[in-house]
């Protein structure tokens, strides 16, 4: 006579395995790697210089970039960066429709909660 496991037991066991796998991914790995994961507000002032939308990225020292969003012409936009900030220099990259890329001065996120980037002067600074 064969003995079968109760399907409810198998389902409960599978759910425990899945929950354990979810709890041990990304957040735990990032903390183990020493990466700070917090939000930084990026204020982009796109007034008076460009007549097209501007797509904005954060560029790390290694050249990797993360899309933040876009800014309409003659407007300001508040964008959020929630990527790793492990030290080092970062830049903001603006890519206008049909125009030349704009690359900000280098800055770092150390202690900053807001970065303000004025496109006309092309200066990015931590304001707090």
C-alpha cells in the first residue's frame, strides 16, 4: 500500500520555501555588499535654454546610468533616485530630443537628500 502526502502539506511547504527565498534576495544582498539604498531628490531646472524635452539619467563612476525621468522645456521637475550610492563621483546626463547630450559636473551623494541641477549653468550641487 502506497502512502501519499497530504496536498495541503505540500502547498504549505512550497509557500515556506518561496517566502524564505524572497526574504533572502536583493535587500539582504545589497546590505551585505555595503550599498546604501535611500532616496535622493533630483531637482532639474530646465528653464531658458532648451526647446525640447530632456531625458535625465544618473551616471556612476563606472559609466553605468540609471534613467530618472524627463523634463519638459521651460519647466522644473522633481525626480527621484533610489539606486546605490556607495561613494565616488556621479554626474547627471541630460539627453534632449534631437540635440547634444549635457553632462553635469561631478558630485557625490554623501549626506545629500537633494541635488539641484540648473541646465542653463550646467551646475549640479547638493543642497542638503
